[in-house]
């Protein structure tokens, strides 16, 4: 019961945070490039690495990792936006988005883990 509550509470705040950030980006960014998703996924990669590297208790991982960061980041939106860029033949933004998302995302996760161990 407690484990489910930790995931639910974290998920609520993660989803609300993602929603707020997406709206903020849409207010100021009027391009086709998915900056909001890129931002939340890169920040989420770093933070998840930090949480895992910090060796916190299982309830903390459920609250922050599974709950908050699980709903804050979005793999499905990332994939949808990738497909949309491909369908629209927007090759430069597509390749840029993929390269940054995967390379920087993995790098940020490693950096987060390293800093979490400190």
C-alpha cells in the first residue's frame, strides 16, 4: 500500500510539472522542434541517474524515480515527435533531436549517477 502511494504521489507531481513546463515552452517557442520534450527528458535522465547513484531507500526511489520522474519524462511523446518529424521530412531537426536525446541523455544519466555517489 505504501509503495503504491509513493508512486502515485510522485506521479501526480511529475505529471503536473511536465504539463507546466510544456505549456511554458509552447508560450515562448513557436518552432517545430520539440524543445519541451527534449528538455524534460534530458533533465529527467540526469535526475534519475542522481537518484539511482544516491543509493536512497526503496520508498525514495519509488517516489522520485518511478513516480515523479516516470511521469515527468516521456518516452511515448519522444517517439511520436520523432515519427512526426520523419513524416514531415524534417531531416535536420529529426537527426538533431535523436542525437541530442540519446547521446546527451545517456551522458546526463551517467553524470547524475556519478554526482549522486559523491
